[in-house]
C-alpha cells in the first residue's frame, strides 16, 4: 500500500476517493475518524489519508489525481450542440446532455455576459 492523498478536510478526501474508486482503483482510508485525537496527537497525524491498495495502481492513481486537480482551474467549455457554457468538471452539457467532445472549444466566460 502507498499513500496517495491526505488533507485536513474529510470532504475533499472523500471526493478524491470517489474519483479514484470510479476509475476502479481500490483504496483504503485511514484516520477517517481520528480528528478527536487532536491535542494528544499532532493535527497532521489525524488528517484522513487515502492509500492505494495495490502498488501497481499507484502511477495511474497519481495521473488521475493530477488530471482532476488541474482541471479545477481550467476554463469552461462550450457545448457544440446547444452553445451552453459548461464548467470544466462536466463531462456532459448540463443544458442538453450531450457529451463534451475531446476537442471542445475552451472559452473564458469571465469576460462574457
């Protein structure tokens, strides 16, 4: 087993867990309920941790995690079917349900109304 991710926020760790498990990567979560130990233990020692169960999945998990976290700051994309602007995390258009094309036109909607 290898440590893949840790954060003080359990919700963020749970989101990362969902992303990796959806890709078929088996994980173990440690310290999920250890927050009560703060004071007796260092705060960093009680952060929830995600561990990849099989070492052979570690590199793929790192790539998925890097890809997911880098998309956080990516610009939105425009649906080729209806023209709606979509958050970069969406794989389908929220308006019409069409898949995001691999070569989706990325647009910066912060400058548009």
